[in-house]
C-alpha cells in the first residue's frame, strides 16, 4: 500500500485540489479523495501517465547515426531501412535486452507509464530460430522487469518481402515466420508472461500489408480473438503505390474493405490517406498510432489529425524508431505539423479545451485502448500509471490547470517530469530512474561491442 498526495491533479471530472490517491499492493488505484489533508508522497501536479503505443526498442542504438546522405540524392525512408537491416544483423539477445531496458528507462523518465513493444526481431542472423523460438520476446519481458515499465508485448508476424509475396531479403530474414510459426512464437511468448509483472499483457501485430498475405490478414480476428492488434498502414507513398498495383486499392481503402477493423485495432502512422479514407478509418473505431518525431525524421508525411478528431477518431502516441524519447515533444510536433500544413494556430484546440489538454486527453484514452490496459484515469480500479510535473519550475510558474499542461508541452520539456509510477512502481524520482546507473552502464557496453557495426 502507498499513498500519493497532490496539490492539484487531473481527474476524470477535471482538475481538483488536494487530491489523495491510494494504491493497493497489486498496483491499482484503491481510493481517490479530493480536499484531503496532506499525507504520504507529496507532489505538486499529478497526471495519469500515458502509454507509449508504438516502439521498436532496438533501434534506439541507431539514434543519430543515419543523418548523412547516401549516394542517392533522394535519400528517404527506404535508404534508412537498408542501414537498419545491416545494423540489426549484429544484435544478440543480450544486446536486445540491454538496449530495451535503456529505452524503457528513458520512456519512464519522459513521463510514459507503459510501453507497447512492436517486436519483430525474432530469430538468429540467417533466420534460424533460437532453441526457444520466442527467445527475443522473453528478453523484452526481462528488460521490462528491470526498468519497471508496464509492457504490452506485440510479437510481429512478418512473412514476405512485398505484396507479391517475394522472399525476404538478407536484412529481413531474422523477422520471418509463416503464419503457423508465428502462432507458435505468440503462444510461447504468451506463456512467458507469467514470469513477469501482473500488469504485463500481450497482443499481436501483422507487420503491414506488404509483409503478410491477404488470407492471413483476414484471419487475424478469428485466430487471435482477444488482445490488441496493431499494424503499420499507409506510411509511405511507395507503399501506397505497391498495394494499389498488386491488390487493386490504396492501403487504407483495402483494409477497410477486407479486414474487420474495430476498436481492438491500432493502425500505425496513416500519413498517406485521402480525406475520405481519414473519415472512414476514424469512424471504424480503430486507434491511429501516431509517431510524430519518427514520421518527421523519416519524411513519412503529416497525419491529418484535425480531420481525424473532427470525426471522433481515437489516437495514441508512440516513439517508434526511438531516435528521441520525449513525450512533450511528440505532442508538440503533432500539433505544429497541423499548423504548418494548414497555416493556422492552435489547430487541435476546441472551444472547451486548450491544445495541450485536448491532445493529452486524446492520448490517455487512445493509449489505453491501443494497449488494452486499464490506464489513463486517476480512478479506482485503474492501474496506478501516474506522473508528476514540477509546478515550481520557472516554465510552470503561475500556470494552473490546462494552461499548465500547455506550458509543459509548448514552453517546457520532459525535464519538468519529477516522478513516474507504473502500476504503482515508483520508478522515477526527482527526474531520474532508480536503476539509471546499471542500465546506462549495460547500454554503453553494448554500444562498445557494436562500435564497428555502427
């Protein structure tokens, strides 16, 4: 049992003062009281901690190493992808575990309470399975035990090198599984959850329309009747052209017409959509998994968040390539991209809510939906995924309520995050993770070991 007392807190009913939050031994919120006397761990401003809805943890070790132009003057996502393939061929399970723990530590320090790991690096170099076919999935789980982050593991099904079902290239071979093999990977990884924290969960991820066959895609809801289902969709113009050529429709249109999309689904990126596709996909109930920093880094395009929210579309935020881990910057980048495209300001604000509040409310709800995690609310029965902000900072001084959220997102940064709890685990205190020193030391050893590959 533990208790947090906040001078101000964001509750489902709105901002409240002198809020006491009791947390039970399982890490769930057992009591919420307003106008309560100070008691327990005291913080200035308490918020629900959102879910990081999309991560490829191992790519964190590549951050900053792909900013030189290659021989092709039209350097793009596809040239970055080739560099990534060369890098991942060197990774061992030990490397994967250390890098993943490091990036999860950074997520917690940024204010995320949980992470959804879109995990597709399954096999040994050359494509031979490990003795435990879910070896690398267990390493992701082991990293979460060290970092203390709440984890939704998504083993990824990746079978083909394109819509024509061509064989995987050398760079992709570690990802590859038939649908039957993949079901085994998922089953073994699912059984491994019992060794970890009680709030860990599992879903499933067909990688993309390019990497999975048509009949398998249509079978997903029946083959995996529970848990989140995530998939990359409509990220790149070359992807749109390929799907249209081989399957006769643009990616979003094909998915809407041929897959049973519903609130279990989270479609990642969706930066290449028409207006009609945006409206139809928003109304399907599926979550849009947005990764604005990565989408900016790779030149993916701009997701139409304005039209999406106008049609009550659910959305979540993820760090994807993990080139930079910053919750506040993901939100700022999302909003600024809308302003630059449309030539307007406060593009995602409403008459009732400020820009920061509307985005933050959106990712709390969408992240909970995308992860299948009971989170995103300071309410009895929900996981105690919580963050506190430094209201004494000069960037927050004199700000309260929604204005304080706006100050954090637009005028400050994640250094304003003082404390973070994940399912009641108080992992970040005074802005630093409790296991920062050993996690960073292990990460540096990996970078040293991979130096020639990097």
